[in-house]
C-alpha cells in the first residue's frame, strides 16, 4: 500500500523491456509504478478497471494501447 492508501505494484528500475501477464494480477492494484525501466511499447497492456495511477517516467514509450489514451 502506498502513502495515499492505494494498493501498488512497484516494478521501478528493474530494466524491464516488456510487460507481460499483468492481467494475472486479477485487477487488484490501483497504482503500478513502471518508472525507470526500458519500456518502449505498451500496446498489449491489459485493461485494469481499478488502476488509477500508472507511473511510466524514465522510459522511452513510443506506442501505447488504445485504452490507455486519455478520453
């Protein structure tokens, strides 16, 4: 749980180049921190209805999934 009371998955600074199987988290996180990795594409990022905060700073994102775009 982070400082604002959200259940958070902290994967920052792990040299990740891709993200797979986040759907297996069973939508339990409100915040996911993927900062400071080597991510470039999030096209297959699952739709997670409880997710409120997604930290991506320090990556070189060039492509994101349609449902991650602002409305």
